[in-house]
């Protein structure tokens, strides 16, 4: 038996394409939220300070840093990156193979 949470989730999802899609989306949401939070804290900024730099309100930044938020936009990420003297990098990677190896 494995104790690795990701492996356990992967086994639970199995071949269910819709569950896989939902899990992948939630993973992306959590990664983006974490990325924003880490970049902000590394810069030594509060949510309010970042919001002021970006031209928005603190609750917006709080929402963006919430792993359950699913409204991230490229334009907002770009604004946040600019405020933190950073840039956004995107990449497309191959989807997981649906073929199983024996």
C-alpha cells in the first residue's frame, strides 16, 4: 500500500476522464494560488500592499491566493507579475497518456 497522497488519488480516479479533468483543474488552481502567495511573501508584501500595486482590492488578492478559487486570469497574473518585477511563463505539455503499459 502507498501513503503518497497523489498516488492514492490517481488510483481512485482510475480511467474516469471527467474526474481526471476535475482533478487536473483543481491542481492547477492550487498551484497558481500557491505561486501568487509565495511570490508576494518573498517580496515582503502584504495582500493589501500587492493589491495597491496591482490596482485592485485586498479581498481580490486573498481570493487569488485561495486554492479553491477557479477564476484566475492571465491578465491578472500578468499584472501581479509586473508588480513583483517578474513575468509569467506558460507552457503546454503533453497530456497524460491514456495507454496503460503491461
